C-alpha cells in the first residue's frame, strides 16, 4: 500500500508520457489524462520518448503506433526489452488490426482506436495503472520513490535501476523511515526467512551493494544509516 503523504502535502501525481507526432493529439490526450490526475510529459517521436522514459520515473505511456524515427510497436518492444513494466496504451487507427496485434505481442497492456473518446481514454489509463500496480501504490520519502508493485525506484524523478533484493531492502527501510529496522526484521521482510545463520552478513553485504548502486546515480550515501549492533535506518529525506 502507498504510504500516507506528510500532513498538508498532496499525494504524488502519476506521470504519463504521451507520444504522438501530431501537436493536436498531444494536447487532447494530455488534457484528458490531466482530468484524471495525471501529470503529462510529451514527446513527438520515438527517440525523444525513449530518452524521457530512460531518465524519468514514468507511470504510464500512451503511444501512437505511427511515429517518426521508429514505430510505436518498436518503442514498446524496446521498453519491454529493458525489463520495464510500465503500463503502455497504444493509439491505433480502426483499420490497423495487425498493428494492434503486434503491439499487444510486443508487451502493450491495452489499445484505443482512433477516433476515440478522451474520457474513455482517461478512464482506461486509470484502469490499466490500477491493474498493473503502477503509480499510487508507492512509498515516498522526499525525493525517493519506490513502487511496491513493480520495485521501480526513482530519485527526484530519475530512474534508479536496482536488483530485486536491493529494491526490496530499500522499500523496507523507506516504509519505516526514521525507525531502526533490525537485521532480523530485514531478513524476514526482504528474504522471507527467520533463519539467522549467516543472516547478519547477508544483510550487511546487500546494504553495501545497495549503497554502491545509489551512489553511482548521485544519491547521497546517508540515505541508509547503520545503527551499531541493531540494524539500519533511513532518515526523513524531506530536505530543502
């Protein structure tokens, strides 16, 4: 479940990437999604979309099949090739059944045919993010965001690729920020075991790897703090 936002702060918005080479279509789709609470980024071609998806924390992609510089189906396949589980909705013309099939085979979650109802698109977007576990089921601590469904991690909107174990460890600490989480609790939550034979060293090694991954992406080292003889804690990260 998503952690509650700090008192007085709004819940973080879902971020949608809208990809279409027609400015009017970008406007229509973005406006429709914004009525459902999405924040929208736009891209006019496949390469710009790829750059945004590679550097920003995206909760949804709405993608036209026909794009300059590469098809939407190819972009969908490229995103899935990185292991990304971001929900993808394809926009296709009514007659383009082969494209719809190819898109679904490439990993798209849904498609909408043109012409379409903007409200229907927005509701489908909400449904697909809910169904795939994207977006609001996230733990946030300042600039840090961890999706509990997909394991995706971001810092100040930038994707931070992490192995599954390190992502689960980070989520366990973020979920109980400013509290000491013992290494026994981490063993149980992250590895699903209460067998402490060699467990302390396993946790210590994973924390070391986690810090290395984070520092490689310019995340401060004090995100994870060792508490001597007890375990680890994550301080509040709501910094100015």
